[in-house]
C-alpha cells in the first residue's frame, strides 16, 4: 500500500494520494477579499494541487464547500459554475460554518480520481 503526501506540514498535508484517489485539504483564498476573489483563488489552488497529483478538475469526484454565511451561496456558485467543465460536475455539498479565521468566507475540499 503506497500513500504519497504532498506539501506536508506538521498538522496536515495539502494532498494525499492513495489507491488512484487524491484527497485535498480544505483550500482557502486570500483573506479580506470578496467571496468571488476567494473562490477564484481556491479553485486555482485546487487546479494546481490536482495537476501535481496527476489529476484535473474533470476527475473531481466530490466537493465539500463551506461558507461563513449562506447569503454568499449565489456569489460563490457564479464562480463555481463557470469553473466546472460541462458534464463533469462532481457530487457536492455546501453548508455554513465558522471558518478558521473571520477574514475567510469560503473553504473548499475536493476528492478526485488520479
């Protein structure tokens, strides 16, 4: 059994690859930015991490999205919907949560096939 970890820190790895699947840590964007900008930043980070793992956004299996306030749902979805390739929408959940810092409004976690 091989487990490959990328961008390993003391607390977590940004990506873990096992058995043809890549698991990404929750990604956040630039603090004190708009929901649109934070979502764009996050999706760029996700694309980069997936590429490092030998995957891409067409292979995302599941996404979990946390918003600090569900009033941001439409603004985040406008960015998300433009980013997800047609015909490749993953299973997805979106909920409201208190995020690690009050300056953060969006956090996205994805799991993808390699």
